[in-house]
C-alpha cells in the first residue's frame, strides 16, 4: 500500500485510512502526527522526494518504541538541515540512513541532540563500514590535536575537544546500537577516548599555565581505570608526581576544570578525586613516596580494593607505573577472610542505602544480583589469591573473569554466568545513561518507560526483558552468596474408628476371609485405619525362613496403583512369586484438620499381599524404607491426576533396571504369546480376566501397566506361577467403575493389553521409556479410531515394527505432540514398513514423485494439499530413518532433509508460475531493445544453503530476478509486482504444522522486513557491495547462498556476483561479528544456562570462525567458498589456512554441537530452546542417552566443557587471520 497519498494529502477522503495507518504504526496523537507529516516538506520537489522516502520512514517509526517522539525529532532534524531538499533526496536514496536515523531517535535523546546540532553527521554515520574502526589512544590524541590546531584561545580549544568527544560518542553509540562492536570493545574505546581527552586537556592546561609537567602523572580508578567506561560515567582520578607536589596543585585544579566545567559546547566528564590519599581532605597532588607511605600506614581495605583497577592514563607514564608497582605489595599481602568480610560489608551498606531510598528492586549497578555483585566477587578473588597467583591480577572485569576461570578459582559455569550477566547488565546501564546523558542505574518503574527500555534493547516487550533480567540477577546473586556471604516437622496421625472387613470390602469380604485369617485381617484393618492425606500408603514386610518375604501394602485406591507397586518391586530387585490383591468398597472419610482435602468424601482402599523373593542377597536394612518412600511419591502423583507422569518416571527406572538384569539366553526383544480369557458371568461387579503367558522378568509389571494404560481399574488379583507359566486372574472394571460389557471395547481392551504388555517389554530399547509409554497410549487411541484398526493390528504385532515404534515414541515429546500425532495417517504406513526405510531417496526421485502427485490433483487446492502431504510424509520418513539409526552419518540426515526441501520449493515455485502466467504472462526486460526473459534464481541461505537442515529448521530463502521490466501477458504488471505475487503465493502454499518447522524465512533479503520480497540482480549487487548499505552480518550470510530452483544458468550468475561482492580479499569484520554475537547471547540465551547454539563456545562460534576465514581467503581459491561448513573446513586445511590438528578439533566440536542441538530439538521441538539441561535433571540423562553416552553422564558433561573450551580457543584464530592474513604454521597450536 502506498502510504504517501494518505499521509501527505489533506483530502478528507483519506482521513479514516490515514488514521488507521498511523494507529497501526503505534502513534498515540493521531491528529498531531498527520499535521506533522503534511508540514515536513514545504515545496513540491521536497514533497516528491519525501513521498519516495515515506514507506521506509513509516516502517522505521512503526518498528520503534515511541513513534510520536521520533516524528517530532524528525521534524526538528529537517528544520536543522541547511538543505532540506538534499536531506529528503538522501533519505529517499538511502533506506539504511532512515533506519540509522530513527534508531538513534529511539535510543538516545542525548545523541539525538548531538545530531540535531550537526545534521551533516548523518551521512558520516551511514558510511558504517568505517564506523567500527578501532582507534588507539595515540590516534585519538592525534585527531584531537588536529581538531584544536586552528584555535588560539584556551576556551576555544576546550570547545573543540568537546565537539570532538561528541562525534566520537555518537560514532561509538551507533556501533553499539547496530551491533558493530561488542561491549568490551565499546567500553575500551570509550576509555581510550577518555584517556586521550584527559591527556589533551592536560597539555592545554599546562600550556595555559606555561608549566613543564615532566613528572606529573594521572592515575585512573573505577570504570575508567578498568578500561570499561560508561557513556556517562564519572572519572575517578588521582594525581601523583615524583617530588615537589605543591608545584602541581594549580595544574591539577586547572586540569579538573578543563575536563568538568561546562562551556557553550558542554563538558567532557564529571571528575571525582575522592580516592586520593586522605580523600577530600588530602592534598590534590601526592608524591609517590607520600602515597606509598599512606597506604602502608593508613590504607584501608576498600582503598586497596580500589587500587585493583588503577592504571596510568596521562602525563608521565613511567612515574605513574613506578608508583603503582611500589603499591602492589600492600594490595595483595592481606588476609583473605578480612578481604571477604570487607567486601561483604561494603556491599551490604550499598544495599541498605538503596533500601532506605526505596530502590531495592531494579538497581542495575548496586542492587542484589547487580554489576557490583560481579565486580565484588572478582575483586575479592583477586585480593585473596593475587599474592600467590599474580596471573589473576587484572584491572578489567571481563579479563579478570577469564583469568580466574583459567586458574580454577571459578567454575566454568560460574564464569559463563558472571560474564554473560555482567555484559547484560552493563548493556542496560548504557541504554539508561544514553537516553539523557545522566548517571542512571535504575530500571524505570513506569510500565510505559519499561516497555520503551525493552524495545531500545531489542526485546519484544517488557515481560520478556524482565524475564531475562530476573534470571541474570538470580544467577549472579547465587554466585555472590557462595563466595561472599558464605557464613521436618513430624505430625501424629489421627486414628479413626476401626472399620470391619465387611465395611472395607463389601461384596468382596467373603473372598477376603477365604484367604486371610482373623489375625491377618486385624493387622490389615489397623494399617488401613492409619492412612491419611499425608500417608497415602502403608506397608509391612516380614521375612520367611526360605529367603522369601511376605509384603503387605495397604493404601487409597487410585488407577494404576498396582502397576506402580509391581514395577517398583522390580526396580528394587524383587521377584513376585504369588499374591492377592483386594480393593475395597467406597468408605466414608471425614475431612481431617490440617489435611489437603477441603471436604468429606468416600474413598476406596486396597490390601495387597505378595510373596516376593530378592534377586540378590543379603537384603539391605533400609530396603523397604526406600521402597516405601518411592512408592508413596508415585502414588501421590497418581492421586493428583498425574498418573502419566508417575508411570513415565517408573518406566524409565524399570528400563534402567532391565538393562542391569541378566535376561537369559533369549533376546530381550522376543515377544511371547499372551492368552486372555474374558468372563463377565463369574462376578456380579467386575469383568474377570484369566491370563496365561510365559512368566518372564517383569511380567506382572508389564501386565498391570497395560491394564492401567488402557484405563482399567484392578479390584482383585490372584497371582500364581506354575513352573515358568504365569496363571493370573484379575477382576477389573472400566473407567465408569462398572464391568466391561461392550464387545468393541472388549476387543480393544484385549488388543491394548497384549500390545501394551509387548510394548512395555520393549521399553528398555527406547531412548526415553517415560515418553514412549505415555505416548503409546495416545497412539492406541488414534489406532482404535481408524476404521481398519484390526488390519493395522497385524503389522503392529510384529516384533520389528513394535520395536521401531518404541524407538520413535521414546525419542521426543515434541515429535509426538507436534509432529507424529498430527500425522497418524503418515506415521503408521511408514513405521509399519521398516524395511522400506532402509534406503535413502535420491532428489530426482523426489522431484518426480511430488510432481506426479500434484499433477494428479484436479484443482489448485488439491495440488497445494498434495504438495504439503508430500512434504510432511517425506520429512517424517527422513526423521524416522534418523531416529532408527538407519543413516550411517549425521550429515546424511541433513542432506536428505535438504533434498526434500529442494523438491518441495521447486514444485511450489512451478505451481506459483502456473497460477500467475495465464493472466500476466512471463516477466521480460529489454537490454538491447529486444525483449528477453527476466529469469529468477531461488536461492537457499543458512542451514538450507549449507545442506545442514535438522529438526525444527526453517527454510531461509532469497528470490533474485534478473532485471526490472514488464510482463508479457494480457494483464501487464511490472516484474517487481510479478515476483512480489510469486513470493506471496509461495508463502501461502506451504503449510507449516508447527512454528519453526519448514517455515519460509525471507528476512535475509535486502533491507529485511522493510525491503521487497524479491529483488533484482542490480539491487542485490548494490546492496551487498563493499560500500553498500548491507550490515556486516548480512554480507556474512551470503557465504551460505546456494541456488536451489529457478533458472540454473541465472543462478550461477547470481553466485558469480556474490563471489565478487564478498570474496574481495578484505579481511573479515571481526569486531562487527563480536558485536552481533554479544547481542545474540544477551537477547536469546537464558541467564544461567548454556545454549548449545548461541553461547560462547557453541555451534555458532564454529560456523562464524569458518565463515570468517572463508570471507578473508575466499578470493584466493574457489574451493574455499563451499556453502557446507564441514566441506569448507577441509578446503581451509587443504589451503594451509587451518592446520590439520585445528581442523580435526573444529570438526569434532562442530559435529558434537550439531548432535547436541539435534537431540535437544527432538526433545523439545522448539528451535529457540537450545539450552543444555542442568546436570541433575532427567532431561540431561535423556539427552545423554540419546547421544549414546548411556549412563555415563560425567563423560557427557566433560565433553560439553571440552568442546566449549576448544571452540573458544580456536575462535581466537579470527583475530590473527583477519588482522594479518597469516597461514597455519603448526599442528594443534592455535
């Protein structure tokens, strides 16, 4: 939609539509916004140019947090420009300038004011290729001297220094805002800028006083001393000299005034001198001797702590460094405990002060879990260990964290949590201070202001931002408390009136009396009467002379309790030889004081008596105590309606126990026959099932579990064994509490019992028995809904098919809930034909099949349905091959998924063209006055371009057409419009069953969401050229560009243009990459977790290292331009850029992280949640088993740390290669 006529016209006919456009863009004051839009351009020429720029401006306004304020700033900016027509032309021709301008409007009113005073700065900012150039202190000083050279007075020189500083702050803030620098680089540049400005101010002050300051030195402390300065920090200074300090008092005061006094151009920094000897009451300048003597005799611990961050920044560096060297022994020769207590005391006072001011929450700098917590942990560990380990001394916090981790004074996970949390909090602090150039450290309390801050930091809303903030604060505070602050109620159960056997067991009482005598009955009743809401179950175990035990268990009846009981006996190493199970009638139970129930109710109880024998002797003294605690926990879950969870937990433990037990000579996957006889006449209340089968290990658990999974309650059981045959009789009822009489339900029950018993027998072969068991029940529900379920049942009774199903359903809840369950019609034919899964399908065969199925459809809707059915079926088939380990290597899985995607996008593109061409014809252009086809290349990017698709991958694409022109059909439109329609149709045809699974992603096209869906080759060339507007990360993404459909010859031409644009011989932009990685880590990684893809040392660092080396050296050798990461690694080794040992370590780490991510995505199904589970969770155990570590969790944990360390070490290669272009010279050296 063209917004220019709506917003620039005063025509009342456009009013409603214009207001809706502004409202959808987020404007609050609609009439004022309309008036401002109409008043911005004053001449016809300006209005024409403004209209061209307006779509990008409206998009930028809508994308920002406060469009009303940003529009006011645009109005002021236009008014400040000397050539407003030229400004509109520049904005119309440079969409990137619009983005930069409005990001600054949103991010900082302080920077906006600088820009308003200097409108010509916008063009300098738009040339962002040079913005992130790193400047040394000397370079800053030289540029400052050049700036003040034309001036002649003291005041004019100070003004020029201030103007120079403002441009540099604007430049660095822009780099910060657009991810062209990481936090460490930005704060270092801010510190070096401050160093140089102090030096230049010192030179100007000394010249004004006509004083030689040969032995005068300026020391910096705090954030400036640590080379981690904020945009609006005070600078903490101390002046020292060799001798004759009184000579320099005037110079010291002149220097302070030069830095801190406001002039017409502003001020440089606020100066704090309170860290000098004797504080505010001490001399302004101290000699080195006086400073050393003071610290030796009077120095307090907090002063020694402050000296950890001291360094020389101006004046005579030799004098300053010598002074600091003399002070070192007094800093580190201190008692560690005294240092800890001092740090704790200082932090407590800070927090108490904040609490008195009502600032307990949201204090980024000084609150709990704040920047200070990180700094104080670091400084305490340095003070405590710096004497014995000089290597841990560092004035920079992030560098000190690395050193402390290297010397094992911090654990690896603590290092990650503190460093990522520190970067996160410092980034917030920057944003708060940049808004108005004030020392602000508190999160805003206003919801609107908090949302504004969240948007400035690129979070979608305040809730997401606060979630990240809270997680980081908690993780930091826990570590702070560990290092700095290191310094059950029993109740008597109410005994109710005793009940009789008849009261408890109703019609079953007669049968009960036949089995148990009066003494046993009295004991059972006593146990029953002592049950309550807290004690759901009570047991008693008595040994017999032959080594067996009589186990009596009583409790409240709940569906599945017998299967939980039998399974847990198996887990703890007991075989059930015989037994009786009695479930009583409903008995009235009053609400108990302090109990969980809020009302009286009627409840059933059971009495189960088993004869059990231990697998191993002797029996530990606490065996039954442990069994009782475990059973009570599982029964409580079942009573809370969480039977699935309870059964799942038990299934996992049974599987582990089965793997540890000797099965015997027969294969554990052999399925033995089960005979079921159903009698509905023998009992007035229950359906009686007589079951006969070979008595295998875990048989009773498998049998009772199958009934529980089928929703059947067991009221009575007689357990018997005759040699190796189990002869069990069960009295059961359905979910309605009545006997089961429906013939269809009885058929389903018979089938479900047999299948579930067999399936339970196969659970040890499943990677996640818990998940498999729960999902199998849902699978059966789907099965019984099919009209031909009896036919399908025959296939399911094959061992190979059921074993495959156990493997599939046990891989992932995601695969079941969001994939397999949605594809029941695809799942069963695929899993039932295990033999057919053994062979991969070539791309040519896939192309023929999808086209044939689409051609068979009679209309467009049918063709679209056929396309998506093919996509879902073939993706499922590849997934099944992977889960069942039918692919030799992981790369085969990725390549097969990629080829399915290629077949789908090719067929879809053909369908789109068939849909459009009857009305519009084909797009054409006229290079020499003669019409020629304007060809299309459909290019893959990202994982798709690199043959690296995996679970839950999206499909990154870019549509590039040959040239602008018009179509040849009856309804003529421009080529741009034609290809826009192609892309629109393309996206609507593909139906993603779940977010992130085969979703088409076009965000890497020029100008992203603000750009056209399809771009001409000329636009592609201009945008991605070395001096074009593309951000560094967008140029980097082209490494993965690979044509997958469209015109083959033109696709090769696009690749040639790509090669010319990014493989130029210019080194890779490491600074921009580090900035982007930091932003990814800050926004996408949950605090306190390690993200296998995005955390430092994860998969992305592997990929970016390879891509950086490809961009740096790709101009030399075409083989280095491979889109596949592992192929590129081999090429880099062959070219001598990576040594053999480096390539092998990088390959192994890359392969490891791909497998971890593959496992995580199968578990969760969410491509965004790639945090490695905590070590003490079941999810971590499951992931380890999926990755074939078995039960060796420690080895998996070691491999996580080892591969993280390898990648971090290897990623340092980028700095040396991009900086010097050196080649590999050794084996494993980095």
